[in-house]
C-alpha cells in the first residue's frame, strides 16, 4: 500500500471575481484597528498567504464581537487591547473565501477600533507569521488582499462616521 501526502489547500480569497464559487454560508467576523505612536497601525501577516491585514477573524458561538476582537488580537498579534468604538461594517457579497475545509464563506465583518494596553507585536506561528506597527506611508508596499486594503483605509480615517458597506 502506498501513502500519498496531500497538502491542505490554502485559503482562497475572491474579490468581485466572476470565477468565484458561490458562498454557502455567511460568517460573522471582527477586525480591530489599533493605532499607536505617530499614527502607526497594528497589522498581522497571515501564514497561509503572506498577506498583511488587521488582526481579527471569526466570532465564535457564545462570544460577543468585542470579546472576539480582544481574543483574536491577543492571539494573532500578541497585543492586549481595549475596544473603543465602531469603525464599520463590511458585508460585500462580492467577497468570498474558500477555506481549507472546502466551505465557501461570505464574511460579515465588523471593524472595531481599539486602544493598545500592552504587549509587543508578534505572530502566533499558527494563523500569523508576524505582527508589527506599520506607518501609513509603508502600506502601499505591503502585500494585501483588496478587501483588507478597504478595511485598513477605513481604519485610518479619524472623525468620520463608520463605513457601512
């Protein structure tokens, strides 16, 4: 008998792509915009794609969006935060993700604003390979999904009403 190693397929993100598979489920998610010294923004780098994004992810059954935001930021970025407000809602049906299990998801993402309480940014080596305070001027040079750029653009707004996309 021969054993064949099969690599787990990576997460695939489709943004307004006519070849995208249809979503089968809407999944609640939360992302956190944390600003710090001289306007830097906390970002994490995904292990699966190498793309940079705001820390966050799926809200689990039994937890609030705020609890998920605090949990995911601590886990993915090594940083403790206090949630201070709402940055926006991102519900674009043109964004779908196929996860390694094969499920095709349409994210319903809440963008929350947070304040740094402590910790040094670092990846968790499971979901994220790195975390860092990034200057806005450095953002154009980073690899990112288009949907992450939209959330980050909203995260950088100050004094504007929340985005309702």
